[in-house]
C-alpha cells in the first residue's frame, strides 16, 4: 500500500499534521524531495515539533522513517534537528531513521552561494524570495557525497566540484576560495555522525512493499511550487507532485495506490511570485487573517502572504496531484469572519473570466473574482 500526502497549493497546507494523524496506520513514512527550506509543524499530545528534514512519522516509535534519494540534506541542519527532537523526548536511531545512500549533500558553499546570489538579485529587485538554505545550488550541482566510503574517488569528485565552485565564488562574488581540505574534513565529521544511518533505502522500501507493509510518502511544499508544474520561476528546485513520490523515495518502478491532497480553508505562501488571491483582501484584512492563523514560516519565521481560499489554484493543484481524497484544514481560523471571501474565478487582462489556472504573464496580470459566503459566527472547535 503506497500512499502520498501532498500539498494542493503553495505549501503550508498542514501536511505534517495530517501525516502525524494518518501515519498511525502505516509502517513507514518516507520523504521523497526537498531539503530544509520548508518545515512541517506538528502539534500532538506530546507537544509541538518543527520538522525541516526528518519525516513527521518520527514522532511515532513504531514507524520507520526514510529520507529518500530525491532529497537534498544539509548534515549540519540534520544534526541539530535530531538533537532538538531528542531533547523533546523523541527516540532516533538507525533502526527508525534511514537515510538514502543516493541523497544529495548540501555543502557549506551551497548555502553561502544561495545567500550571495539572493543579495545580488535584490539590488535590482529581481530576487526570488529564497530561503537561503542552498537548495537550488545543491540540486544544480547534484553532488553525491559518499559518506560511507570516503575514498580517493570521493576526494577526487570533491576536488573537481570545489575547483568549479571557486570560479564562481572568487570571480563573481569576490569571496575567498573554498578550501577543499576543510570540506573534506567536514565530510569526514558527518561520516562519523550519520554513517550508521545511511543505507540502500530503495531496497528497504521494495522489500517492505513486497511484504505488504504500508508506506506513506510525505511531500514538502505544494503543487504550485513544483519545478515543472508550478509558478516557475518562483518554484522550489524539486518535484513536489505525488507522481514523483516513489521515484524520489527510491522505488521508481512502483505506483501509488492513493494520493491524499491537503488544502486549507484559506490561502498562504512564503516567497515571491504571483499570488492572485492576496489581491482580494485589504492590508488590514490580511493582517487579521495572518494573526488568526499564526501564518509564519516554520523554516524561516517569515510572515506568510495570505488570501482567501482560491478555487482556481486549488482545482489545478488537485489535477496535478491526481488526488483520490482531499483533507481541508484550519476552518476554525475563519471563525472570526462575518463573511468568508472565496476566489471563485480569475479575470484576465483582456477582460475574460476563467476557471483555469493560467501561467506566465497571464497569471501575473490576473485579478481575483470574489464570492462572499456567510460566516458561521461561532467557535467550531468547541
């Protein structure tokens, strides 16, 4: 049984919480893409947990969590995240956390380059709203750091990558060159930290599937941030759609049995790019919604952009994710509203009204067509 939990919109839909609720009936939870550039906040009977890299299933002792080959992993961040979870009483060992030997390592210079490039673009207002976690540059280099076999071949690959990276760091950003010995020692340190966790997760997942185990795939971000089907270029650097889940997790020959899409009763996103629904509210209305929903990024702490529920964007997201089921979250955030606005259609620059989610310049110029529904005037959580 292979099930994907995916985001319908721009991310921040509450996927981590839904994984925490639904994974109790599963044996394995696997992350299949992304890095520490987004986070899942989970509140349950054990407390509040913020997870950037570790799958949300880690909060359940009976579940094995897998970090798939489609992920990019910053070992420094992962080390701290695991330490923080252990301080909260979460048990993490190589028995319940397995890291793919095909996952890609985020090196320190990837993080540095991300910040430098975003600063350069910001001078002309061309920035993308990067989280500055080095994700795009890791995927761009696709450096396979073999922390299990630190041999001459790995050293040679590292030397080649650093030599290439220094052409950029020195000649474009006027920074000191990256020292290959420092990077080698950095890798050796994390070999000691994570060597026991790294394994062939593809074979592990295939064997589990063959044995009838139930596997849940956990996505990061939403359909509209997918690098191929999202609002490019304001996307993440990986495929967030459910169809990629078996591929990114490590079992590309297997097919999903179920896709569960998560959306919430209003819209939010972090980062730049077209976000038509926010045009449907005044600044004061957006402030009230942001505070009611505590809409601040789990990974960055940045205030999220917010707006009403967007039917046009959500319909497109459902199509991208191939959903069999939907979970709609956070209705209670709207308790305070006398009327609940909903973006039902988009009005395009030529005056036409559409139900379809546009792309490119057409999306940039789109205006929301708003329908207002009566509020419920009560605390629905009581």
